């Protein structure tokens, strides 16, 4: 079964809109785990507009499942990850002013930069993953960085799914096949939801983990968090 890691940034966004501790990010992470999710993902940004660095430190003491920290590897982020030592760090090339992640790494252009950072994380026992577009060349250069995994950026799949699911999935299948050849683990995330997740999971060989936040939390407004997580987990049974 492909693992489900729930991104709780949207919970923190709701909390920050009012101030205080409601909803409680730490308690909800515990609840998400109790409902069956196999991981918790956070993506702290420099302006801390949702997950705060202090949240990450507190979560590191309470998360029992896999803890995945995503972000652009600036100095503060690198220091945070090295201090916390999560299960996994996912490197994402998002700029300070973007609303959400909107592209994968150019792993060819940044191979030396990524190699140096990844080496430091792996020396500290942290599994590494690189956010990439579904382009075979980018997967090949991701391997050259020494990363343990890639995370396929799935926005284009989500956009194209309702019009032509076979066409939408095609570049992801090719990228996954190359990753399997290179013995790179495969994660995926961005705009996966309860409608397109099952097809994606079925068609991507070797998919290990999906990270889902926005759609899952949006569904939970209607169906409740526990029922929604179980619905997503059902989509990930092979």
C-alpha cells in the first residue's frame, strides 16, 4: 500500500487567521495519525504564514509516524532540518513570494548545489527527496545528486485528469519507470484528491508515498477528518 502523508499547513493557516491555538495543530496531527495516516508533512516558509518553525520543533516531539519537512533549502531551513532530524526532508524550489509550490527542480542546472545539501542531510541520517517535474532527464539528474527519492509534482496531472486521464498520466509513468531503473524511491504530491488519486496510484509503478493537504482538508470540511482520511487511504490500496 502506498503511504499517505497528510500536509497540515492548511490547519495552521486557519489557526493563524485568528491567532491563538484553535485549531490546535499538534492535536490534529495526533488525530490524523490515529485515523490511519502513515505520515505528517509540513512546509514551513520564511514568512511563517502557516506552519511556524516553532510548530515544527513541537511536532518533532509528538509525531509518531513518518515526519516529512518540505521546503526551499535556505540556511534557516537547513538548520531547522538538521536540528529536528525528521524521517524525510523534501527539497522544493519555491520562491518566497509564491502562494504554493509551482515547479520542480532543474536538477541538471542545480546538481552540484543539491548534491552538497543532500550529502549533509544523509550524513545526519535523514532520508532525502527532491521535488521534480515529470521529465525523464530531471529524474536522471536527481539520481546524480545522491537523493534517496524524488517527489513527482502532480499539478499538471490533476489539471489534465478529467479531460484525458491516459494522456495526463503518461509522462508520470515514464518518469516513474526511469526512477525504478535508477533505484530512486518515488513520492508524489500537489493537487492529488479523492477523484484522481486512485488512478494515479494504480498507474505509477513503485509509488511509495503521496503527500496531500489542500484537497484532503477541504474534503474534511464536508465529511469530517476521520472519514476523509479513510477515504483517501482506500484510494491507495493496490
